[in-house]
C-alpha cells in the first residue's frame, strides 16, 4: 500500500480524508512523521498555500505528500472569505467566530450564492500536480446541524435540503469540494 503524508494539523480534515482514501492508501499525518511545525500559509491564493505546505514537507522530510487549502467563496462578499477562510474573524482560527462574522456580513444580503473550493497540491518524485474540487451552494441565515466543521453549519449545497453539518460524513464526502478534489487525486494516483 502506497504511503502518503497529508500535510495538515486539522484532525477533522485527516479523519475525512482517511475515510475517503482508506482502501487505496496508507495516509500518514504530520504527527505520524513527527512534524509539529506550524507550516506557513502566506500565499494570496488557495493554489499558492497548498503548494507552499506540500513543498515544505518535501523540503524538510523528503516524503511524498499532499496538502490542501480550502476556501468558502461568497458571491455577495466579493468571494470573501476565500483564502482567509480559516482566520476570517482573526488569527485565533475560531470556527464559531468565523461563522458569526459571515452571518453578520450576510444579514441584509438576498444573494446567498456561495461555493466551497478545495485545491490539493500533490508532490510525487519532486513534481507537483494540483487538483481542484468545487461545490456550489448557498449561505443559510442561521446555523443548522452540529456535524462537520468550519462553515459546514451555514452552507447548504445546491440540490439538497440539509447543510453540510446535517449530513452524514459519507454523504458529505460524496459531494464535497474536498471529496471531489480527492477523487481527482485518487484517479491520478491509480493511473500513474
């Protein structure tokens, strides 16, 4: 079984990715390789941040790896919070505060269109390849559900009557931005 490091300290993301990839790969966390570093994310785009994280692991540990960066892009807010989604309400990276700031900024908006976008940077044998996953939806007027993480309680994907936080992990993974990007990653890895 092929070993890959997923360059994240986010336990929620790790659990989600292990569910998606479990039959294909042995997925190692940063903890598994002894990395406790706060990996920099100083790019202005999701693509730049994902690459920065994956190259950091390659340069320091010499291990095949991938990293992702994800953003919630809200049409009425000029695609904010976007690349700043994890720290939208400040550097504390508090999901509740981030959600409350979005709800406050959206309280008088009728255009609720939004999308989650995930970019994965994979590095194998020193070469990078990127994969993108997008899910379109809308921002709810209040939180619904308590599963998932991040903005899941206020995001409802198009064609569904539940927020991401009301869905089972399996159902969310089938349609989520990260799930879509990971499927592209898996397809690529199966065919190399």
